[in-house]
C-alpha cells in the first residue's frame, strides 16, 4: 500500500478540475480497503471513484481513496436470466458493451453513461426510460466505521429519481464495493418508447430492433447532444429534471405552449431542465472557461482551466435565473464538494 502526497486530481474527475489531494491512495482490493480505513494517521478520508458525477471546488486536505476494484463474474444463471457481480471500479459503459457482447439485455438504454459501476446505485442512474433499479439485484458496501461488508437489496436502497439511501440516511457511511445486476438472456423487454430512440431507429432503417440496435441508437443520440469528457471537461447532466405539480405545469403551459414534458403520475409532470435553461439564454454561454454546452444546455463544461468555484458560480446563476423566470427550482445532479 503506497500513500502518495500532493497529487493532482485533474485526471480523476471528468470536469478536469485541477485541485490537489494532500494524500492519495489507489484501492485495488477489499483487504487493502479495510486496512486503509483502519489507518489512524488519516482519521478523515475522501472517497473518489470514477469522478464523473462530482464537482471539486477546492483542494482535498485529507486522504483521498480512489476506488479501483475490478472484476465481473456470474453469481447466478438460468436459461433466461443471469445475475452479474460487478466490482465498483469497473467502467459503466465498458460493462454495458461487455453485457451486450454476451447477449445479455437490460443495460442497453444506459449506454455511454460516464462513471464507474460503484457509483451507479448512489444516484440510481437512468436514461431513456430505464433506471438502474430496473436491473438492480443488490449491492455490497463496506461500512466505513467498522470495515464490515453489508448487503443492500433493492428495497433497502430506497431508490428514487436520481436518489437512494446512499445520498441520504447512509451518506458518508458506506463504500460500495460491488453491484449485482439481473439481466435477461432471451426474450429481452426493449424500451424504445422515448421519441428520440424511435426516431434514431427509423433513421437507421431498423424495424425490429435488438438490444445492440437500441444501444447503438442511444449512443448516437448521446454523442450528438453530449460532449466527450476526454475532449472537453464536463460531468454530463449537471441538473436534475424538475418534477412539478400538474397545477404548476398548467400555469407554465399557458405562457409556453411548446414546453416539453413527461407524465410521471396523475399529479406530477417532469420538465426537461435543459429546456428551461435554454429559454433563459444560457445555451452556449461562456464566462471565462466555465460555460454551458452549445448543443445541450443541461451540461456545464470546462473549456480548459475553469476552477470548480467558477463552474459552481455559473450553476448558481442559472438556478436563480430559471427560478425568477419560471418559478421553478432546479437542483444539481452532480455532487458538489466544497
């Protein structure tokens, strides 16, 4: 176990924010993880995984533990289903491609979501009508205080829209070490209801899509809208899509008949945060090196050397403007570290 000092975290976060870790250690095994948690010389620790859903606004003056646990194995299997155990450090999109190569279904709509598997349950990642909870079996997490492994099933994870127990009651108490996913081997239930997917499949001339076809459609859509973090720093969708009451939506629709929406329940409507932001004139806007992506207003970007504080200031300006114009609050999906 090697603990390094004064390490730049620029390559460990997809925003490309250049802050430093006072101390840094790469975690590649469960026993090592337990031993690091027991180190009394470093009483405070910061957990970092793929760095795809985090905005670092300052140097981290404690021990940064980079979770890099690797491995994919089959836990259970029948003629129609398979349960995969995926270690926390596995790249999510690589896992999706791996599962498709094996002929497994369930993850195709979640293609090209940045980040690692261990962080997927924390915010119940989702896209194009599918959420992690739809394929989630359980996850194993190490309790930080004791070093003991604890299993969380779907109910105990308390999944919500981009939410889970790990963002609330269990926040800061556990480190997810592996995730079990239940996927189909045959009779895949494809979800192509989102208009964007339907349109992309038509464009590709596909009438009877496979899981591979749906994945290709999703990848094409995301690449047309979302910037590659390797080319320009970003963390994907910065804000959650707000869910409003039917009364609020009807009020909004009177002034903006073209407002896009998705029915969540009889009394709740989801409105794309990107549309709200774009109506406020922020799409493509740049303040120094902090900016809003030119193709997708939901994405904040680092044009090179923006600080985390500069990106956060832009995000706060967007929130205030949207609230003033529409009387709707939008909240960050990204974890902001201050």
